[in-house]
């Protein structure tokens, strides 16, 4: 079972609402599919993201994939620790492996995302 | 590992396995109107006749000329080891099998090339090579756009016009390319106009990268550190376009803050050839390693702890990232990169310094001789081994000098037809293979032409013979 306090996208990003901000990362399932992550490219602070728009790139030993923002908003910080330790995404995807914080432009977008049960069902399908 | 073409029965077996009757069926998805049709090729000829015809065509090349032509491609002495080693069949493909790691020899040759060029350019990362200097320069400009997420690049008008043409082609898809003018007169004439650069950086869309050459197209030395400082102050990257032999005596891009360096690798042991193939050098700082297109080879150890070479950071590449790859025009020039590696390794660091220094000395000798003959330099600033001279009716003089066995460089009006200041100028160069005798021949011929003296009859006759006929080849009689 994936964490129940998060919302999810079909592209395997998660979002945690924290006041008027949101924290975004990728799911444990995604990291297992990608394999060892060797590089994460994150957006500059201040960049405005649209919902489902790309915000960065995650590179593993076998693939490079775009990252899609679950919600729209302005980037308030990025996880700088990932530059030196991208493996944090593998080891702690919902914690130290977070990627960006956003100032929510439209909080109701969160409600459109998958809840834990729906995301569990999605990954069960494979 | 050996490579061979497919025999007809190989093809049959493959077609049977695919369940199709002909190779054409594989192309059924391509609409008829998009297919190449009716290639206008002559009928096959017997080998001897064809060879005679080609020899006759080749005999029209003038190999008797004293050449002072550079303009991006330079004559140098190449140790015979370079061409001899290139003859080995193992090198005749740039392609590695999947897994590439099975081709350790090919990977090592690329690794050595990257290491040698990195040392010469003084930057961290070197790609496995690109088509030519122009393509490498265009890739450098695209790298700057990706890295800064900006869409405008400034290129000095003192960059080779062909390179600027290639940049325009690459930028046709919506990116913006603006040209930085060249200083018209005074001590800095012919170099990039720094005041104009500052204005271009301050006005309009934010700039991703600034491109300048060292030496520039006119052979002049640019204030590279200053150009780099202005670029960085505006948040742009600095791209340096270099001639590799010059780096043995000039400050390398890494020492003056260039983020990316590009250049033509031909002077490193590759003969001047009409239309190539040539060698595109591309290097960058470590910070841009994920933006550099093409192959990168790294050194590691295998499970047994033995030294091994691997393709590294492949995930940026087109076979994995497809349309989002760093570039989809990155077939490398492995054979020519190998030639450059063997050249650098055999000439050595001291030898390369001698090549560059001797070229500069020959050029100084040439400058003195031509000035005495009546053609002073066009620009006052420092140069290395190439410079422009002022010659009235430059195109006509160039033609008359050809009749006297001298290839007097490039008429700049042919390269930059819209620049009135260059209408009466020739771009000439000297390298370590230029001889004093050739320089004297050029100066004497130039003096004659400028004085309006007709060429000596015998010389003109000999020249005409060489162009029209094919001495030593009985092609006329045979056909």
C-alpha cells in the first residue's frame, strides 16, 4: 500500500499538500521501474509550472524520463541534496528523495489527482 | 572484428524470416512521392576505362601551386604513421555493436581522442566528434540554449561565414541568432565589436550564448577573456571556436572562462579535402556534461578489476531519448578522430608547439615579403599565422596569380560579398610547410601583377597544359 496522505498522478509522481505549498516527488513504484537513479534535473526557483507540464528530468542507468508536475504553481525550492546524492530518490522516495516545493496556484487541482487506493489499483494493473 | 557486406543468400534468409518477398516491401509505408526515384546515374563502365577517366579528371587538379590558402582548412606535415595506421580494417567503421563494450579497441581509441583533445582545449568533457567544425559550433549554440533555457544566441561576424550559415540552418526552427558586428577601423579593426556586444546583451530577449573565434576568420586574435566576461555578466554561456594547432601556443578556452569550445579538427593530421570528411571538435565544462551531444567514453574497471572502457551517459542519446536526445545529428567521425589522436601522439606536445610557432614565423616572413611587394596588411591587430592583405581588384589579382602558379589565399569578397571594406582584400596564411622559396615566388608574382607586367610565356603555357590535358595518362588515345 502506498502512503495514504499523498495524492498521485498516472505518471507516478506524488504530491503532499503542506499549507499553501505542495511537495512533489516520484513514487517507490517509479523508482523500482527506473532502477538506480544517477541524476535529477530540477527547475530553477521562481519558475512557474503548469499542471501536467514537465518540471525536470530523472536519469537512471537505463532511461531518461521527463518529470510532470501534478499541480500548477511557482517553484519555491528544489531538493539540492539530490545533486550530490541522487540515490536518495531510490532509498527514500517519499521523504529525503523529494524533488520540488511549489506555491499552489490552484489548490483544487489536488482533488483531481488519484488517491492512494486509486494509485494502488493503477500499479496493480502493471 | 570483421565487417562484410550481405551476400544475396544472406538477404534471402532475412527476407524469408521476415515473411516478405523483396526489400522494397520494407519501404511500403513511405508514400511514393517521397521516395527517391530515377537517380540520374551513368551506365557502369569497365574498371580500366573508369580509372583512366578519373585519373584524367584528377590531373586537372593543380598540384604545382604555391598555396597560401587557409580560411578554415590548413596544410600541415603529417607523420606517415598516421595514414599507415588508419589503413587497418578494424577502424573502418565508426559503429560499435550492441553491446559496444565488446569493441574495447574502438572505445579505447575514442577515449584516447577525448583525453588528448581535453588536454589541448583545457575543458573537462570532449564528445567523440561531430561532422565538422561548423556542425560542432551549431551544437555548441544549441547546448547553450538548452542549458540556459534561453532562445537567443549572439555570434561574432568574425566567425567563418560557412559556420554562420550552418548556425542559421540549425536555428531555423525558431531559435534566434543575432550577429555581433566587427570593428571597422582603428587598432581593433577586424575583431568582435565589444561595445556592440554589450548593447546586444542588454537589449531584447535574454541571451543563451555568445560565440567568438580564436583566431577569428581574419586570422586575428580576439579579446576572448573580455568577451567571456561580458557574456557571463549577462547570464549567457561563452562558446569559443578554436583552431586546434594554435592551442599549442595560444591560451586554451578553459583558461579564459569558455563554457564550451568547438572547432575544426582537420589541422590535426587530416589532409585538406574538398568538402571533407572533416572532424568536429566539441568540448565543455563538467557542468554541461548532460548537454553535450554524441558519444562519451569513460574508463572504469570490470568485475575482475581490469581496466575497461565504457560508453557513459548514454541515456542522453538518441537511441534512448529519441526526440528528447541532446542531438539527433551526432554521427561521429571516428576514423578522423583517430587520425587526430595519432597525429597529436606522434607529434607530441613539443612538436605541436613547433608546428604552431613555425607557422607564425613563416606568416611573419610572408607579411614582410607581401608588404614589400605592395600589399600591406588590412588590419593592424595581432595574428598567428593567417592575415588579410589589401590588394586593389583582389579577385582579378587572385586570378592572375593563379596563372603564375600561386594560390593567393581567398578573395574575401567571395566569402563576405556584402562587406565593402573587404572588397579589396585577400586572406592568406602560412604554416610550417610554407617555404621561403614559395613566399618569394608569391611576392615576386604579386609585384609583377600589381605593376601590370604580363606573365612569362613559358609559365603561362605550362599552366594551360596542366589544366587542359592529362600528362602521362593516355586517356585521349585509349578512348
